[in-house]
């Protein structure tokens, strides 16, 4: 995967952050409005990482954000691997 180029794309970065944060918020029954302090966010992340079910949900969500269903396997196409910047 051409992660170097993907991380240059702000849409991908937002998608990846949401892929991590959304399962956590859903499992704990929270909304983004409930996260008003950095300490609260840190505690939430620690609680999430100590729960194997939530870690599994995050893994599936990140997999869906990374995987390109238009190619065989999990790799990017040969053409996409040659990109220097997002298209």
C-alpha cells in the first residue's frame, strides 16, 4: 500500500480517524459532545484499548478504511503505488 501518499490526502486521514473513533464512541454510548477534555479523551482511549471487543471493532473499521476493493488482495494497484501525491 502506498501509505505515504494516502496520508497526504486529508480525506483519508479523516476517514482513518473516524474509523478509530466511531467504534469507541458507539460502544461506550458517547457522542463527540461528551468529549470536552483531553483527559477524558485519554481515559476513553485507555478504556477502549483494554477491551478486546472494542479493539476488534477498531481493527475491522480500520481494515475497511485501508482496503481497496477494486484490487486483488490488500495491495494497491501498480499504478497507485507509483503515485507521489494523491490523485
